[in-house]
C-alpha cells in the first residue's frame, strides 16, 4: 500500500528582526492540513504564498511549530521515524549547487550515503541514477562544469539514488531553456509513473500534459485542489490561454 504524506493542523512562521529588541514572527501557516495526492501534482501560487515553505516542511527540512507531519505510519515527531522519513522522501530545492571538487557521480553517491546507504552501494547506484537522467557520460565530470540543465538532472539523480518513495521538486525548471525544460518534463513524467511527485512552478502552459492534480495556495491556504480539467474550467469563456485565465481567477494581483 502506497504511503501518503499528511500535514495535520500545522503552524509555522519565520522569525524576523533577530538583532532588534522585539523579534517578530512572520506567520506562513496556521492550522494547515493537507494530504499529498497520488500521481503528479503541481503546486501553484504567487511569490510568498508558502509553496517553498510547504515543500520544505513536507521534506522534514523545517520543523513545524505545532501540528503533525506523517508519512504513512511514520511521524516526524518520533526521532527514529524522522530518520526513515528523510530516507524515503526526496526533496530538490530551487537551486542545485555543485559540491566543490566533486564529480557528478561523487555528488550523487554522497547524497545516497547521507541517506544511509553504504559507500559501495551509493557509488554503484549513483551510476544507475545518472544513467536514468541521461548523464551516464558525465559521471566523471566535475558537477561545477555542467550546464544549469545538467545540474538540475544531477539534482534529480540525487533523489533517485536512494529510491525515494515521494519526490518534492521546488521550481525544478526555473532558469532552464525550452529544450532543457522539455527534457526535464519528460524525466518527471517517466519517474512520476511509479511514485507521487509534487512540483511547484510558475509555468502553467503544460499542465494538462504533465500533471494530474492542481493545487493553488494563496497566503498559506489552499484555495483550489482538483484535476487539471476542473482547474481549466475556471478559465473565462474563450480565454486564449485557459491555464493563465484559470489561475488569475484564483489569484488576484494586488491593487
């Protein structure tokens, strides 16, 4: 049975003004509850809506101030479960940085080792993961020498090396050219056939081709969740760009 990730009554905020007499907490989520859908899900919303924070919470990179985060029977609050959750959940932040002096295979193997794999297994599986993302020929090349699109694929290989059960991708195609975006989408489509994938993005031009579920978040709250077809029905009649029109109906620009 597939494990599902669930955030229940989660509250989280960032601290501001660390050097002032009165520190202020900037709230992002309050009593937020959400369960990751099966299949491929796109997370939409304006800047500051909470998309990146939500993915970081789901990946256990940020601890909630209140509430629970669980992956199947595993709960973040239990130390032993937390380690297992981090092994099973793969998270790719917006920027994939090269580890100085590491080849692409070394960087991917290192990610596997950090997830609890033995060095020999991580090294072997790093080669397999890089092959899956089309970088087998670049195994011995320094990650810092790769193009932006290739580094994104290294980031995806870092998730695949330890066979993540859930993939969380934060703006995975940001900064890529159209050809690189197309290749990356093909990879996500292939990988998402065997495990849930959640990807945040500002690009809505290919929703019906890549994703099955659309989630729109505004001000730390979900204002829409449904199929791509249901989302597109929100578009204005005869709108030339249905996805953009549907999104605009849910997210109003400030005056």
